[in-house]
C-alpha cells in the first residue's frame, strides 16, 4: 500500500515546468511518481526523458497517445502535429524503446483511495475524451468492465484539472505540467489519503526564453509563448473537446 503518490501528466517535452514540479518537497517525498502520458512530445523531448530516467524505480510510466505517436513517427507514420515529428527525430533508440513498451494502464493500491487505476485518456483508449461535465451514460460506457475494486481512476489528456464522482468512483485529472489550459503554471496532483490538485508556479518569462534558446525546434519560442503562458482558457478547451465527448 502506497501512502503518497504524485501524479504528473502531459509534460509534453517542456523541461522548466517539469524541473519545478520535481523540486516540490511533496513530490520529492512521495513514495512514487506516476507519469500519466504525453511525456516527450514537445520542444525538449530528450532532456525531459533523460531527467525522468534518473528517477529510476521512483517513477511509474503510463502511455499517452502522443508517446505512441512518437514511436509511430519514428517507424514512418508521421504525426499531424509538427512538434511531434520533430521530437521523434531527436529521440535515441533507447528512448523509442522505452516509449514503445509503456502500458495503457497501471493499477496501484493507495491509502484512502482503494485500488487506483492510472491511464492517459480513459482505461480503454489513449485518446478518448472525457471531461468534468461528461454525461453519466458516457462514463458508464468508458468504465464498463473495470474491476469493482477500482475505486479511483486517474486520467490526463485534456490538460484541465478536476475531481468528480462517477457512480461512486472518484475520477481525478491532475491537469498538465507543460501545456496547461486555463491558467499558467505546472499542474499536478498528490494522492493519499485524499486528493490534492496542485499548481506549481515558476518564472514563465525565464522558462519561455530558455526553451526558445535551448531547443532545436524551429518554432520553440512560439510554442513556449503559446503553451507555457497558457494562452488557451479552459472554456476554449472545453468547447473544442465537446464534440469528441459525443455532444
């Protein structure tokens, strides 16, 4: 049984916010750090993967759709997202092998939360969309077949933090470390015995300048100004994602 677990999702190859979160005392003291996908697809993929590798067994990795797409891009199936194709070309073979071997879900016992299932989007698919206001019928379909002992589901993918109950199951989205929608900062969650949604502040101006200077991605400065500064609101994101939620 784990007492405290830090959850980091949707880092998207952004090193400064990742460094800021890993420096948090509660993250450093956690029994485990779970990475719920979309880890490296961004302007600093190698740096992010190499830093996370230093965590060793303190980190548990789960596959996101962008991780899968990096592997596919390296195999000759390009992504529609420019930064992902560039990032795929930067990875070493050991990076690609690690991403290719990541599981769709991981289930862990955490104090106060029963069995907790971690996934990127949903337990059955790495790019399916569910939102804070998803209707109950859709949640029932998404969770069909889950073992009864799974009392909490942690997902990422939509870059917006929330917690809600779904027919007695707790659902947690920690938000995004590297591409937050709705507010600048690096968003993450601390689990056990309850759930804390957390935001780590850092020097956004310095981070944007650093990404622009250190990344080889041609549009790195523009990427950082759009995503690290959180130009997209949660209302914008919900409107874009709504059709993918079956509405």
